[in-house]
């Protein structure tokens, strides 16, 4: 099931996020999350008791303890008992679960949130746990080293070069100048090599942050938002786990997810891409058939702010917010997880004609 039935339309009606920063060690996950939850509810006038379903995305590995997401429920308010679920994934996949819940008719509203505190530990080490546990993970190749392999493969094919990668980073961070939530913005030096051919400017900032959206169905969405961002299609696909059997210069799973979500049926005017490394934006642009007329990452994207586990949900939220403000009519949002764009989710959002 990839496209919403015409008799059950689902929309993003509100979005909120933290001001992302390098560290928030003085705050617990609950303290970081609560202002975002209050803000997103205030945007609709809803109370916690008005939400039919709640779904979250986070990582126990980042928190360093099992079932860490249960503590965050203190910020939501889990008593009286609520209908709640959780995914050990980026919040974009929690949104997918909530979307399917609303499609069934079992709920009319849903709260989706995600958060990540990466400052207490080493994200590069933690992300190695996503790798094949028998052959790859024991070698401890971190996320930057694997992205460097992908970047070098793209350079070797002639699809990009280092000046082009620097231009991608500069454009994203310049776009982030108007985004009060961004961590890096404006003119940022491209820096020295971190892992060749990647320089520090090719890599995302690591920071703490949280985000939340509210979904609503049909007329309920129109009551809560002046211009809802209707989810016309959403799908997610996954590449093979073994890096050696993949073409790292292409992303067929992204292309297939976009096709199943209806992204190629009509042009989009905006695309929010979850591309943590500069070369990955080039791969995604090709897979998604995005021309120069598409406004890519007007928020600055992940190169401007990268709260682990929330960055993908933020792409959906940023795309929806542009529709809410009347700055976009048809937008594409992309989220990824795993090494070298292993898992990819694509959502197509539309505003009603003005």
C-alpha cells in the first residue's frame, strides 16, 4: 500500500523542531522534546487528549540504554493510557506507521515525534552497528569512511569532482541562513580532508535535536490547518545489506520509492533531501530526476543541521511547512537510514489549489 485512497486523505497539519546545536548535555531527552511537543500542539489548538495515535522514532544505541523511548513518553503524557508505538528508526518511518494507522480509519489525528542526543558519545562508532555483523561491522568502518568510498566511486565515474562537492555544501549552508533552527549557516570553510576525498565541509554537523509533526485525516485536517500538506503518496525501499553487491553511485531504492509514491507523475517544485554527505545529494538528484528548476533543500538540509534520528522527519516537516506558508504547491521529501543511502523513504506532499 503506497498511495492514499481518495476517500481517506491524510495531511501534515503542523510541524515544529528545536534550534539544533552541537551539544545539549544540560538537557535530558524529555527536556529537549517537551517544548517541541507543546509548540506543535499549539499550532493546531489540540491537547494531548485530542490525539488518537502517537508514534516516535529514536535510537537506544544513542541513548546508551534499552527502551529509552519510554522515558520520552513523560513529555507526551502517557496517562491516562494512550495509543502509542515506536520505531528504532528515523522519525520519518514513524510518520509512515502513523500514516498507515490513519488510513485504516482507526484514528483521525496522530502525533509523530523524533529526537536524538548524539553529543554524549561518538556517532561515527555507534553507526557501525548498522553494518553486516559478520563481515563488515567487526572491521569498524565508520559512516564517514563509507561515505568517502561512495564519494570516490562517484568521482571515478566522472559524475562529480571536489569543486562540485564544495558548491553543494556552500549552496545548502547559504540557504540555511534564513533558517533559525540550523546549526551551520552562511559561509563555512570547506576545511581539510577528514577522510579523502571528503573534507569537513562535505560532512554534516553532528548535533542534538528533536522534531514533531501532526497528521490529520480529511475534514479534520482542514479544520486544523488553513492549507494542509496532503500526503499524496509515500513509500520506502531498501538496498542489499552487503556493500559489495551495490552500485554506490546509484540509488535504485530511492528511484523505486519515488515511483511508487507517485513522484514522477507530475513535476515537484521543492525537494527536501536527506543527504548527510555532499556526494549523496548528487546521487539523489539523479535518482529522483530533479532538474535545476526544483528548489532543493531550501531549509539548508542535513548539511546545515543533522540531529540523528530526527533529520529525516524534519525533511518531511520542512516540505510541509513550505506548503502551509504557500511557498510550494507540490513537494518531495526524502529520508534515509543506514550506510551509503541503504534505506530510503520518499513522500509526495501537495497543497490544495489557491
